[in-house]
C-alpha cells in the first residue's frame, strides 16, 4: 500500500485535570508520564501530539490511554490526518532577550 496523507494519523491529546490536592497532582503526573511512555510530544502544557501510521493504530492507542485517565480528569483526543496536520500553522510571539553587555568584564586568554 502506498503512503497516503489521508491514511496516516496524528493523535492530539488535550486534557484538563484538577491539581488542588496531592492525590490529584499525582494522578496528573501519572497520566502525563503515560503519554510520554507512548511517545507523545508536548506542544503546550496540556497538549500532546503523536504520529500513528494508521487509524486502527491510533484507535488502539486511545483505548490504552483511556484506561489510565484519572476519575476527575477531562481528556479530548483529536484524530487528524497527515494532510490536515500539514495545514496547521504555528506562530511564536516576539520574545524579549537580554541585552548583551557592551564590553566584557574580563578577557580570558587560556
């Protein structure tokens, strides 16, 4: 079967967990570690992304992850085709950097 951008899938996991108690923070950490074990990449604090070769692979991944969602957590899994993900646009704001000093305080030769 030839590679087809409409068959290759991306799984986008977006979640929100309460972290008001020690137990809730521990559940959040366990879920996050499970995403990392499943080879997800972090895009933002509660947004993770993973490439899957097929839809059935993506669905089995979601079934595995569904079992470890904390009781009071909320998770949404978006399934995107490679073509759809390829149309995404990512932008970064202007980040102010520290100003370089005019002259060095000390010169090191060796």
